[in-house]
C-alpha cells in the first residue's frame, strides 16, 4: 500500500489536544476510504503537523482529512520510508 | 532527547541511491554531535526528503547535515510524535 506524508500549514496556538482530537476523527473515518493513519508529528511552537498514512491513493488520504475535520494539508507526498 | 523533523527542498531527478548515500554520510558524522538520525522519507516523484532525528538541539541536527554532505533542509521542526 502506498505511503503518504502530508504537511499541514503552521497553526500558531493550536494545542496538542486539538491535534489529537482531529487525529481521533481521522481514525474514526479512515476505514471508509481504505486508509490507515499511522503516526503524526506536532510542533507545539509553530503548530505544524505532519501525518503519515498508508492509503490506496493521495486522494483517499485527503478524503479522510476532509470528511473527519476539514483541516487540509498544504502538501502531500507519496514517500518511501528508510532507516 | 528532543525529536526533529526536517524538510528538504524538492530536488527533481534525485535518486533513491543519492539520498541513501547522503543518509549514510549523516550516520557516519552524527555521533560527533550527539545526534541520531532515525528515519527518512523520500518521494521519488519530486525528490522531496524528510528526516527524523533525535538531537540535543536543532543546531546539532543541522550541523550533521552540514558536515556530512551540505544538503540543508528548508525547515526543521522540534516535534512530538504520536500514534
């Protein structure tokens, strides 16, 4: 399954709790689109959020965010992960 | 130890092998700065690269990239990771 990393715009003042709540909404919706949100990273200073997901397509990953909470990333990349 | 996610500019045409070689150079240099590069993600379509590291500071994480290969990110964020 393709892997996607999406990059949300900085949202100064957004709290960890607000981001966690949005993520819970993603998890509640994702099965409908065949998507699995795996991890996210949140910078409390800038409010920047990055989300890693497995999805059948970029559009499917975005559809989850759109339906779950409407907070859309500026960019989304289909990525390969390496250690 | 703080966690950092850095975002490199898109580099169309950059190969997975070139990115892997740069990453190997990071790994060879990181101990000098007390840094551990953990994972990276590479988009073969755009050449976009994201690197996740543990480092004592943003400056230390950047110093590794600077000394190892000189390919610097546009942005670096101190992040918290969630599942």
